[in-house]
């Protein structure tokens, strides 16, 4: 094995040459464009892993607010069962890219479901539940069930 001489140019190793070729390929179009679009797609495709909610209680109702930035109204489902409320977000995104020069097509789909269930201590009236959604803020008002007041008599 010959020692490296300072005057001789160093010969590239085969593996080093392969890495240089791959790096050059990744920096050229269309591969760079495809890789960049994959990176862009997966930066923020999903809602957060849990839904941030705030619950306030008045004498007659519960007011639940949930922050859902970037979520469409059609992706939100609300269920009231027994004494609990469930907010479900089902987010599906699709992206496509077509490169006529390289004659390639790329289709990406991502789907994610996240939910949050809030139990209530006081019985609720599901028939008097209202929800509104504006600018990423979901507000749900749930009426409390009004029980029957029972008078107590003194027995003689």
C-alpha cells in the first residue's frame, strides 16, 4: 500500500464517490422538488395530539371552548352521551405533484384522528346543546338538567 504523498492528488474512495453522486442527484431537479414537497407536506399536516379545552360552569350551563386552529368545520364531530361530551377531529389531507419534465406524479395522503372527552358532574340536557365555530375556536354550550325540587313536610 502506497503512502499518501503530499504532491500527489488523493484518489477518491468508491464509497466517497457514491455519496458525492447521491448528494448531487438529491440537489438536482426533479428530485429536489419532490423531496422539498414531501418535507413541506409533513411539517404541519395534523392537528395537535390532544385538543386543548377550557370548561366554564354557570348555574344553568357548561361552556366548553376548544382551540382548533387550521381545522375545517367539516372535520369536527361532537357527541353528547350520558353526562359527557366528546369532540372528535378527523383530519385528512391530500397533496399531488406532477412533473411533466421528469414524467413523474406523486400523491400523498395523510389522515389523523384525535378526540377529547369531557365528563360532567351535573346531569346535562343534550337537547339544549348548541355549538358554534369561528376562526379556529369551537364553543359548545350545554344546558344542565333541572331537577325537580321536593318540598319536605313535617310529620305530626
